[in-house]
C-alpha cells in the first residue's frame, strides 16, 4: 500500500460515509465504512469494511464531530501508519460560483456557509466535517466536490423559474443535485459503453434522496431537483414536487411558520409521511399495510412521470440507468417503473431484474443497473490535486 492516503467524507443528515484510498495513478480502495443512526434517539454504529470483512461497533456519538472522532479512533486499523495527504468532501451545494473541485480554505468555507439555507439537511454537516478534518489533518489538502457542479451545463430553460428575472440573477434557479453520483455513472459509461455514452440517457438515482437526470453527450441537460434538494421525486422524508399554493395555505390559514413548514417538507414527508410508517423502502416492501403499498405506488408514479419528461427533454431515449440504494437493490421498484413502458422502447427481463444484473432491458432502450461510487469521484478529484506519488 502507498504511504500516502486519501480520505473521503460524505456527510448526510444522520450518517457519515467514508473511504480510504491509496494515492496513485488511480486511487486504490483500502477501507471504507460509515457511521449510521447518528441521532440522540438511536444507537449509533460505526461499520468498517476492510480486506473483505466487516466490523460493526456501537459508539457514543450524537453529532458529526463525534462521529468523525470515532472514525479517527480506528486510525491504526484504517491507515496503518500511513499519512493522510488529502481529504475529499462531498459538499451538496456549490451555488453558481463553485463548478469544479475546489481547495478549501477559510474564505471558501465562509462562502459555502452562506448556502446552508439552500441545503439545510446536508450543507451544515458537510462543512462541520470539513472543519473537523482540517483540525485532524492540518497538513492535508482539503478538497470540496460539489453535487451541483455536474448540472451547470443546463440550458437556460432548464435552469430558471418563471419569476422576475432579477431572482435568477440573484441565484434563485434550478441547481440540481446528486452530481457526484451522476458524474460517476457517466464516467463509467464512457469507460464501458463508449457508443452509448454519447447518446440520450436518463439516470435515476433512487435512494433516501432521489432524483433523475437527463444526460446528452455525457452532459446534464435536465434534472428533477431544483433550487433545493426538495423538488421532483418523493424521497425518504422529503416531499418532492408540491404546489406552492399548498405552502401559502399552510402559512395563511393554518398558522404554520417557516420552521414548521421546513420540518414538514424535509423530515416528515415523502415515503415516511405517505405511509405513516417509515422512510425505509425495504421495510415498506415487506409490509402488508395498505399505506405502504400506496407510498410505493406514488414513488413509482412520480418516477414514471419524470421519465417521460426527461425523455422529452432529450428528444428521445437510448438508455435508462438505475442507481442509488433503491435503484440498485429494489427489483420491485424497477419492475413497476418499467411496466407498460414498451411505448417508450422499455421492457425488461424479469429474471435478470430479480438478480440485479447490469443489463435488464430487452427492447430498443438499454435498461441498466449500475452501482454508483461517489467516494471514488471524490478520491479522483483529490488525487488530481496532489503531487504524484512515485
């Protein structure tokens, strides 16, 4: 293993995913894992995967700083005495100014803090991890990789709202998210499917956060997400598309303030709100409760609706790619999304779909299941910013 290591940190609202790579021409995975259930009301666990094995440890941490401390407590197991020379951070919102991986310093962090209201579930935690990592690795190069950057190739009509133009000029526009995932999938397509990579592709990143992206010639031309990570598809606890008149009604006639509405839209809606049970698709699929069935039905309906819209944006469709935790693992969701889509050139092989194989399509449109790897995208960005190791 190289004596120079790259650490990647992907901080969510209730988890931190991490990976350790050996620096080289192409980063080589050394270890990975996550801190999950990062909440005072649940038992937090640290999971470490290395050398084909997995360790799960109950830890005492209820915030992101504590979680990172627990990760670093495994330093000998994770780093083996090698030096961390670079740290890559997923930062959800880069606004209009940050369109490529960026070295983090005091001024950059301060600028990114101003974007916290646009991604309140993620941006504060992303930046808390940045500051904790700077303290832990003061000599390492810290690189931010932005979920919004992949979508900065949108044409104006897919970037704007029909508001007075001054709001667009002030940054109220459709940013799109999950860019690191889409970056990986498009790079994987360029590597393994060069003939298809230049075509018209819809990528469905389906997980606790969910969105879809229209990609043409390897570039984003449309996204279901907008100004914040609330729009488009329903998610684990987020509402997805909603008539803004509903929010006005809640404010004007139900007396709800901004904080109550934010909690409703970000934390109490989506699959959790629709089912009244849970945000976890695995649990919903196993449930006999009719509300679980209805929540899944709505999730599928919105994916199908957006698939039609993204296909129109592209002027046709050559491939549909499923990725993300649900997209990669839920044969049921994929089957129901694709059912009756033969008019669009989409049919699937039921046996192949049940086995989560890469190619499940049987018609003109390729239908594929490709696991995403946001951590590798970050590691490559850090690797490119560091002096070469010989």
